[in-house]
């Protein structure tokens, strides 16, 4: 363990991020050895069981980022982990609001409110469905310097369909098939909650997730896109490459990295994937943080286009 890693601090705590009786969220605040962080990073976790599978990797990455000089906030969204509420209480808009509030909280903790955006850049880091949340939260947050996207889910509708298939597959294996994925979706659209793999999905969560898509931001910004790959000639999938092209055409600077290692968010056993940690640190270190960050929702006079 290095001296800088020893000097970094990990603080788990409950904070009030939303009004009402279910407003408390459990967060883990990672602070760097230096008094002034290089940047602030808020983590948006993935959906349902993928959150649990990836919890260790998220913690390892957060600690490594803190040791490298970044301040990181992990948050359990409403109804997830140790936060208030049950999963069935969650709504998509509520989750987006949680990420927005987490960004504001982290800025306050580090005295970033009122400072120029370039003085302490803010990044939002998402994993899988968390990338959809990160993108939508960035539209509601001032001066987001960039997005760190791990294995982005391009379509919320597709992700929801895949999740609902877990229920129909389990029923088929047990010989008690009761309906198709389409029928489950209709029940949700009709205002009925459904239970899938131990998680109660409310209509307000399903409808928001289904409408979410990984669209380019309103204005150009820095994007780090990491995706799992295998083999010596690792590259992004064709679907991801097409999505990256659209983001570049919108004016974003997209830094893509194919990472060789396990898909830790879905493996049977909890696995470490050091290549993700190393790739993330290298990608962030390669981006200059001194120039003023571009506001996520505002277009600058000159729009850089990645080549």
C-alpha cells in the first residue's frame, strides 16, 4: 500500500438528499490525500442484481481514484443497498434526482460552489444502466466536465426487457410459465408492479427506464467510454462503435477503451477486474483538467470534434 493510498480517507455516512420520510441516502465519501481534489466524481450504480455484483469493483475503483487525487461519492439510490425505502418505492425520475443531489452535495463538501468550473471539474461515472442515469443527471447539473461510462447500456427499453426475461425464464424452468415478457410489460404499463428475481419493479420505474436512451449531450463534453472485450485484438462492439460515432458527430470528445477482463457485473462469483481500474486511471490522467470545463447544457463558441 502506497503512502498516498494510506492518506486517503473513506467515510460511509447517511445524508439527506431528498425531502420526505424516505430522503436519506447511504453514501461513501472518498477523499484524496491533497486538500484540493483534482476533480469530483459521482458514481451512479447499475440496476438490480448488477449493483450487488459490482459493489466491490466500484469500491476498489473509488479508492484508487481517491489515492490518485480525486474526490469520489458512491451513492445507494432510493430503495437500493442501505438507503431508505424498498426497491418497489423507486422511480426513474427519483433516481436521476438522487444523482443530481449527490453532485450538489459533493460540491458543497469540497467548497466547489461558486468556483469556476475548471477549478474543480465534476464528472459523473456510470456503470451499465447507471450510464443512462449519469447522462440524464448531467443535463440537470451545471458545469459537468465529463462522463465516465463503464459498459454503457445504450437503451433502457432493451435493459428492461432483458430483466423481465429473468422472470419468464425462471417460470419456464419451474414448469409454471404464466406469461411472456410482453405480458409483464403490459402489466407495468397498466399500473401494476411486478416481482422479478426478488426485486419489485414499480410502473414509474419501468416507464422511465424504458424511455431512457444513451443520447449525446446537448453540448460537447469529454466522454470516457470503457467496454469489456476479449482476445488480443480487443475492440468495441459494432453497436457501441456506432453510438460513439454519433456522440463524436455531436461534438463530443470520446475516448474509447476496450478492456480485457471479466464482465464482473454479471459473473456468478464476485470478481476483481484490475484492468478496469488501471484503464480508468490512465484515461482520466490523459485528459487535461486545467482548461475551463464546458458546461454540459451550454454550447461554447467553438465545438471540438474528436477524430
